[in-house]
C-alpha cells in the first residue's frame, strides 16, 4: 500500500516547531516558494490580434481567443493549435508560445500578438477541525492563518454534540458529487463522439447506484447529440445545394455565351458586306450604323454574362469556405467545451476526495467533545498537487499557500503538545 504519511507537529509556539520551520527553509521546501508557471485548473483569458497592413489596423481573432482552463495535467487545449503543455510557463511565456505556434501552424509571415490574462486561480480547500470546512477563493499572499479564518476558525464542539448531522450532510454531498461526476462523464463521451464524427455516443459506465438516473442523463445527452448533428447537417446541406445551384447557373450562362458568339459572328459578317455596299453607294450609311449598334449590344451582353460567371464562381468559393468553416467552428466549439468539461470533472473529483476524507475523519472521531478548559493546539498540513503526485507538508500559520492547496487543520489537547504523531490518510494499493 502506498500511504500518505503526514508528520504533525503540535504546539506551534514551541521551540521544536521553530527548528522545524528553519530546517524547511534551509532545505528549500516548496511551501515557502511561489509556484512556478500556471497551476492546473487556472482559468485564463486569451486574446489574439494581427496587424493587417492592408487595413492599417489590428484585427482581433475572436474565434481563436476566449476563456480556457488549464487541465489537471497542466495542459491547455486551444483552437487550431491543439493541446500544449503550460508546465513552468508564466502568462508572458505562454502568450509568446501561443503566438509562435500560431505563426507556424497557419503559415503567417508575421507573428501575431497574443496576451494571456489570469481570470481565476484554483480555489483552496480547508478541512479538518474548522467550523466551516470547504472550498474558498485563492488570493495572492494567502496564508494558512487566513485560510483558517475563511473556514470559520477552530471548530468548537459542546459537550455531548455528535457529528451525525455533519456525517449526514457529507453523505448527501458525496451522493450529489457522484451524480455530477456521472453527468460529466456522459457529457464528455458525447463531446468525444462529436469530435470524432461518430453516429452514436459510446459510453459504457460502471454500474451506477442509480441506474435510472444514468439512463436519464444519457438520453438527455443523446437528444442533444442528435439535435446538434441535425443542425450541422442542415447547414452543410444548404451550402452544398447553393454550390450546385451556382454551378448550374454557370453552365446555363456558358451556353448563352455560345449563342451570343454565333450572333456576333453573323452580325460581323453582315456588317462587312454592308460596308462594301455603302462604299459603292448601293446601300445607305444608316443601315451600316444600325448593324454597328447591334454588334456593340451583343458584345455588351457577352461581357455581362462573363461577369455573371465570374461572380458565380466567386460565390461557389465562398460557399466552399463557409462549408469548411462550418465544420471547423463546430470542432473548435466542441474542443473548447470538452476542455472545460474535463476541467470541471477533475475539480469535482478532487472535491469528492476531500468530502470523502472529511467523512472518514468524522466517522473516526467518535465522541468529538473536547475539554475546552484544558485548552488545545492546532497543527496544519498543506496537501499539494505537483504534477501527478500529491505532497504533504507540515506548515504553520504564516505558511504561504498556492492555488489548489488543501489545508488540513488538526486539533490536539494540551497533554499532547510537542508530541509528533503519525496520521495515515487513505492509500492506494501498490502494484
């Protein structure tokens, strides 16, 4: 079993804790350092503009920008570019990387301008012996003591109070989160099917406790999947029919041009004969003028028909671009939605793990009544995700937190001060 073993140091004011903090600083423990790059689940807003010399102004690419969320694996999925790793990249470095990739992907002569703005950091979680454990908004410079204050301070239980109400609430929260996870998994399966152009949603979930709910969610997503596919098919059909109509119009006009050319040849022949008769005085000049006006009219008609063909071919090209853009926009929207839904699912799973741990703590307490007169001390542990690993670090009230941290608060009675204990958290079975 791979365990999360946490060393809790009680009595924060003791000399032992001070020495431990000095030791952590000397060893370069990451708890006192700013997190490099952009942490997972950070929401960013990306804007991309390109200088257009022909217009003399910047043009904003709304289709490539917008708000996106970094996944739990530290990746960002963007339109056109695809998935890129943001590991150890700050906002400026990420913006430069996006601009460079866009230039190479699209084949631009000049690098576009990209900006990355942090909209929201991942929240922090406060659990354990606090009045109101839960999720709280992260702010730069947030310390453990401030997180404890956001959680309502130390939990104080009166004599005879039990955790049955909290346990009931946690069980309800876990049930609600299970339903949310199930809904998110089915929605992600629907988005994968849309991206792959499948005819149906492929989803084979584990046996849920509420099978009726799973079937209901699947039917809702299936109805949405079919409706979106029908809308896309209708729009694509409209563009295709427009192209066929324009091509038929070109064919008809080309036949008219052939008839017009025959008329022009006939008039030119007649005009040549008439000029000879006029020169010999056999025919009047007015007849020659009439033939010349008729010839000019035929040439003008031919020019109009050639222009109509060029315009129709231009409309065919535009319809083709619109048809291609229709699928591109659909894939872009689905990719952005998929990235957002995956991030929401990851966050919901993390919340479920936190709630499950709270429930285990609540069940393990038994009688949580504490002799308030005897006094108690608090110890703190920061649970931090780093890549695919979870590290647990002893902390004190002044420890700076990073986005996504889980602050666990544990209470000890006066008799256990300055005692180091081992708290074993849920473990994963090693292979």
